[in-house]
C-alpha cells in the first residue's frame, strides 16, 4: 500500500510508533524513525532487521523540542531520499498529575513535546512536500481530545491543540496537495498505559463498549489507511480508534 514512499515516524522506537514503523515497512515504505536516544533507536532497528533484513529503515535522534535540530534532520532525510511522502508525528508524553500538584515545568514539558514538536516537524517537512507536489501528515491525537480527562490537564489540552492544528493545516495545505489528518487512539496497550495507575486503567477500560483496550497494531492500521492512496480524499479528519470509548 505504500510502495516507493518515504516516511518519517517520530517516537518510532516502541509502542504505537514502533507498530506504525513495522506496518509501513511491511507495506513497502522506506522509513526513517526519529527516537529520543541513540540506544533505543539502535535497539528498535535491530528488532526490525531481525524480523526482515530487507526492510529499508534507519534511525535518527534529533531533539524534537528543538526546532533547528528537527529541521536539520528533516533536511538530511530529504537530501538522502530526495522525497518525504509521509510524516507521522507520534512521539508524545502523558501524565495524570492532579491540578493542585501540577508545576509549570510539568505543563511545559507536555506542551513542548505534544504540540510544539509537532509544529516543528511539520514546518520543514511541509515545505519539502509542497515542492515535490504533495504529501501526507498524520498527527497523533487521543480520545481525551474529545472527552478531556479528570487529572493531568496538560495532556488533554495538548491533544485538543493537535486536533486544532490538524484541521487548520488541512484547510491551509489542501491547495498544495498535502493531506493532514490525526488518529485519536483510545486506551492502547503500551508503556504509556503501563505507567498509569492500575485504578485509572481499570476505570477507563470498564467504560469501553467493545470490552477491552486496543492493541498498538490496531491503531497502526489507521495510520496505514490514512497514509495510503485509499485515503486520497480524506483530510482534516480526526479518526478515532477507541472501541467507542468516547461515545
Ligand atoms: P510510548 O510511551 O510507548 O512511546 C512514546 C514514544 O515517544 C517512544 O518511542 C518514545 O521514545 C517517544 N518519545 C517520548 N519522548 C520523546 C522525546 N522527548 N523525543 C523523542 N521521542 C520521544 O507511548 P505510546 O502509548 O505508544 O504513545 C504514542 C502516541 O500515542 C503519543 O502521542 C500518545 O499521546 C498517543 N496515545 C497513546 C494512547 C495509549 O493508550 N497508549 C492513547 C491515546 C493516544
């Protein structure tokens, strides 16, 4: 479904991002995953190559919250591969600190990675996509971008912003043949969920109509669809993959 396409996936070393990378590779794309540390990037690459030595995948670890570092990495990808067809902004952090314990530093940390870094990655990539005649950007939102959550206000705030950025850029970049969408996962079985208090996970899970949390691969399937030509007329969409959690 993605033969000949070049994709950047941020936060591709584990969880949902890792499954997106696998899914894209299995569907013929060349993938450059952006991780936070050389060590975790190399571990992820080794795992992927163990699965299929022929997969064309490499890793970089620019500081995503540093606009200049991200621009440099994006331009290196463009230089090497001559094109960037897909950008997946997946890296993100969550927390569930109650308001009265919240610090401004904690809020900044969430906003810096979940919103600013998304913008920083889009800025140079969209220019490359415009020049080459089009492309596809997929951001990672969350079901809490619709429902909010009862603690850790920075996280849902950041995901509401991701939706706003997605819908607005879809409107702005349509004329350049750049589609901009987001996937809004519900509770998905990754490290991020493991870090939540068990009570929180149970409370959320008991409200999921489909009766279970999602698997990373199920979320990655939505990223595959949106990146593929099957979604050629889909832009400005926030696609929920949440077992009807927010319903
Ligand atoms: P995870 O914690 O398993 O993985 C997060 C990824 O982001 C990792 O690859 C990590 O290396 C990367 N990352 C974190 N901080 C980084 C930084 N400063 N620089 C570069 N990379 C960094 O998380 P996940 O559950 O796979 O979440 C992926 C995305 O999905 C996030 O945007 C998250 O908000 C969203 N999401 C997750 C769930 C869920 O239940 N897991 C639900 C809704 C939305």
